[in-house]
C-alpha cells in the first residue's frame, strides 16, 4: 500500500537508487500504521493483518541502514507523519473487501518500483532488498485475493516470508504494543559511553522520546550511570519498563555500578530491589556475560568522568537502539544477558 501516499508522478519519475530507496522506505512506514490500524478495525483478520504490519516493519529495518549508506534519511517527524497517515487511511476504510481490492490494485502498481531497485542495485544487499520487497507485495496480494475469492490461504506467503527471515508466527501476530511483554529470544544490555553526565542524560532523554513517539519500539527501562563528585558510582532510571519476563534496568546498572569498587558495593537499583547477594553474584558471573576486558573498560570510563547510558533490549530491538545511541554521540557496547532462573522477572 504505497500509492495512497506517494504522488504518482514522483513514483513514475524516480530514477536513481536514492530516489527509489526513499520511496520504498517511506512506503513501508506508511504500511506499518496502515496494517496495525486495520488489525484493530477488522479483528476477524487480526493475525494476518498484524503479520502484514510485522512484515512492513521488518522492511523498514532493512531499508534504514541501506538507505543511510545511499545518503537517504527519513527524519523521525516524517516517519511519524507517514505512520499517522497510514492509520488515518485505515480508519477511512469501511469494509474489508474495500481494502482488499485496493491492496490488489496498488501492489500491482508498485511492483515496478521494487523491480527497479533489484535490477539497478549497486550492491548485492540492495538487490536482496529489492527482491524481498517485491516478494512481500506478492504475498500481500495473494492473501487479499484469496479472501475475496472466498478461499482464504490464511496468509501462507506472508508467514513464509517472515519465517524465512527468522520471525516466528507467534512473533508475527503479536502487536508491537504487546511485544515487550512477550519478549524476544535473548535479552541484551546496550551500554553506551558519553563524555559526561549531561550528554548521557540528553541521549537517554532523546532515546526515550524516540521510543515514546514512534511506537515502533518498546524498549525496557533506560538508565544513566556516572560517578558523583565524591567518586561514588550512582545510577538513575528513566521509568520502569521491565516487561513480564526478564531483568529490570535497576538491577543491571546496580551490578555495573559495583564494578569500579571491585564488586564490594552494590548501589542503586540492585541494593534497593532487595535482591540477595547470591543472586547478584550469579547474575554477575553467569547472567551478564562480561569479560575481564569489559569490566576494566567500564571502570576506566567512569574513572575518567564519563557517563554510560544503559538500555535493556530484546534481541529484535538491539540494532535500532544501538544505532540511536550512536546518533547521539555515544560509543555503544552490547552484552548478552543470559537467562538465570533465580533472578528472572526481577526489576
């Protein structure tokens, strides 16, 4: 569903890879808002429509790094506007058959765009993107056509596309607003260092603003770690967003705070949470997979007056969060948080 927002003359005149990439990227953002809203409007088709939204969002993530590499940028305000336009268009549709007919017509119209991306690609990665985008249009068209014909295929090609890219059916049909409670396969700690506390606070607030504004990502709690004037390590959180399973940011940053003192003091969220020393010890050694080099690096950064922004993410969120912290001037480092039964769901 792209021509509802792309002026047809612009679509037809697109020639360069940059122009094609920008239209494709913006189209997928529009599609996210469209299909998420359609899933709410037509609950009898909620699983397939939510999977369509998941597919559109997967494509957004694919377009973003390749677009940046080609010199294409879609500002947050524009991304939000496109999402809202997609949602508004979905709310204007009165029947499912209407949206199905439009989808069949417009996916055929937009096929040439994605064929151009694949045909004119300057790199194998861009060719793969073009091929994937073309495949996803075909999957959408076949499902909508099967519904109109009264012989639904259940969105078979949609789920096959997502499965091929490592997204299970359960993940595909879970709306993004609920995905943080479901979680992913692995939890990560993204720890990004900044020159001082002010810049870390600004980066954390920017990340929180992005997370709230886009509704495209529901990360767990964000925290800032820094040494105070007395040389004590302190941490503070921006809200509590631990999800139903997994570890809270207060515990994680509390353990990190203990590193510069050799682990002898557990400050901030870890101490306040009442988590016992045995659990903290198990988490430090088994749960937070830090090497001796990682530990030394954290200590050096904090000793030099630098500050860290820590973010707990599920695996499907990590890349986007890391990119946002880099944009804010941070140097991110990702640590996998392993599952340790005795501290599950502590926040």
